[in-house]
C-alpha cells in the first residue's frame, strides 16, 4: 500500500511541477513573493482546502474527499466550514519544533504555500516570514504608460 501511495504522490508532484512551470514562464502574478519560511509550523495547524457549494452540499463528495486527503496527504480533519466552503485539516507530519517530518513527500498545498493570487495582494499568516512586492512587469509598465 505504501508503494501505491508513493507512486500516486509522484504523479501529483509531477503535475504540480508542470503547473507551476507554466505559471513562472507565461502567467506571472501581479505580486512577487519575497522573504522565506521561518519554519514555525503555523501553516500546518489549520490547512484550509476550498470546495464549491455543490461539493459541500454533497455528503458523498465530502466523505470521499476527506478520506482521500487523510490517506494520501496524511492530514486530519479538524472541521468543516460549510458556510465559507472550506474543509479544515491539520498535518500529522509536523515535528514538535514546527518543521515538516515528511518534507520530500509534502503535498502541493504545502509546496505552493503561500499562494500568490494573480491579481490580488497575497495575505500571510501572522509571524510568517513571507511578504510580497509588485512585480516589475507588464502591470507596472501599463500603469506607467497611463500616467504619461
């Protein structure tokens, strides 16, 4: 079963790599991530995964999704926020010092944290070592051209 799980994770990690490659080359977000992780582990204590209203309304979907996420990513369900559309998990691989005990096999939600939206300024957890700044890219050039 462990080999099956690791094989599935390899495909998930490959998909993540290819998706992020496209984002880095073609579709850069408006904001650039700066700073670095302080390895405090706050992001591992309450991992929010978004679901659509239809998914949240389906008991079958929630049951399958929660079981899958708990098995493949080794997260544990904390609660379901149906009103806002989130499944909240914690990670069982977090070490007592806040670091990741499964760093190589960590899921995409961890690898891509913090997410940087394409057009909005990112929001960070309190005490997080990350921050953001505007890219010097087409968005900035367009706004400069408007002013002249």
